[in-house]
C-alpha cells in the first residue's frame, strides 16, 4: 500500500498529463509478458517481430523494464511538463537525469546487472544517450503508427474525467480511477502488491497519467518532487478493434457517411482520426460534422491544439434505436 498525502487543499495541486515515456515503458512491459495484457495481443503480435529484428527487446531498454511486478526505475518516467505529450521534450529530461539519481535507482533493482545496465551504471551520461536513442527507435517501430488512435483514447479520458470532476467533485474523480485507488481521509491510497515505497506527505501535488498500456493495473511513483499515478484509460478494450458499422436504417435517414461518422464517435475524436477510421476525406468529414452539429447530434471541444468531436445524447439514442 502506498499513501500519498492529499487533503482537500491538496486536491488543488492535482493535474492530468499525457506521457509518451509512460506509454513506452508500459508497452515494453506488455511485450515482456503479453499474457498478462491480453487486450494488447493484436498490437504485441504485430510489433514484436520488428522490435526483435532491431534488437530492442534485448537491448538497454528491454533490460531496464522488468515484467510485472518488478521495479521500474523512476528516472525512466519523469513527471510530464504538460497535458500535450512531446517525446523529444521528455527524452531531453531523461538525458538530463543526474548520474547519482540513475545509480541510486539502479541500486534498487534486484539481481545481477545485465551488461547494458552495468554500462549505464558505470557511465550514466553515455548510457542515457544510448537509452534515448533506443526509445526513439522503439517509438518509430512500435507506437508512431498507432499514436493517433492512442492519443484519441487518452484525450477522451481526460475529457471524461474533467466532466466527472465538474459533476461529482474530487471524491467522485479520485475514487473512480481504479479499483486499487481510493481517496480516504487526507490521503490517496494505492494498493500495490510487492511495493514498499515510502508514504508521501502532502505538499507536492499529484500527476494523474492516463495510459493504454498500463492496463489492467496501475503504476505509481512516490519518489521525487512530484508523485505520479499511471492508470488505465477508459476505452482501452476497443483500442485495437475496427470501428463499429453504422446501422443500415440510420444510414438510410442520415446518409451512409454521416451515419458512419456517428458510429466512429464512440469516443471524442479529431477530424484526422475520423478520416482514418471511416475512409472519408478530411474535407468530407468536416462537412459532415458541420451538418451533424447543426442537427444537435455532435458537439466539438478543444483539447490542447486539437478539436475533438463527440456524440450527443440524441445521437446515442438514434444509434440505439436504429440498432
């Protein structure tokens, strides 16, 4: 059990952030033991051969990320600076990790050090540069192609939690993150097996990091200046599925293109993501969304630099009736 001091006043220092590095580390853990993360098997089966060919799973990155529930060194996932993730910025923070921090956290890893980890321990600066290069390669081979749909799920999660906070307050938000997480008294309690991290007193806030690859568990970092909690985002179950087909009856009324868009809006999505999922052109998607907004079937909101559209309750009722 990990306890993070979080009184009513401390909730003001809670924020959300998306993180490329969290997705990398959690994704490598999936690949180390895909049987524990069955939802991601379609992705794991697709990317494992190209990662194995590049030698990444046996390199420094693969050696640093143990199967669950092994200890993941905290310097691998520094606190994200903002809501919008940027891999280059996160890698810059990673490369700037002080050598004494790297060595202190590697000392917490049990067992003998593999050769690449031993080299990182001996020369942290050179090792971190090598690690950043491996992460960049891993991203291009395993994540970049799917990042638009992953990011859409994460953005939808933040949008959902913001509404939950507005409707139910902090208690409703924090007690609904995961079955292992609860806000009790003046602390956020995280039930994690094989974890003996020290409790964190109030004062440093908390970063909530929705993730797709951390499913089905949670990961927390209690050390350092800012505690972090990575938890599974809603919608992970349908991440690798093809979008649902629109009912023929609805297509006969709205037109096949607009009906297809409504079916694809099972989570807030950008115009680019909708075009990829439906096969429509971005210009066509924009035109259809304009008509659907005017009819009260779609609403659009800004998330960072993106505009995300989502179905209204009226649209949900239409889809349900047509089905």
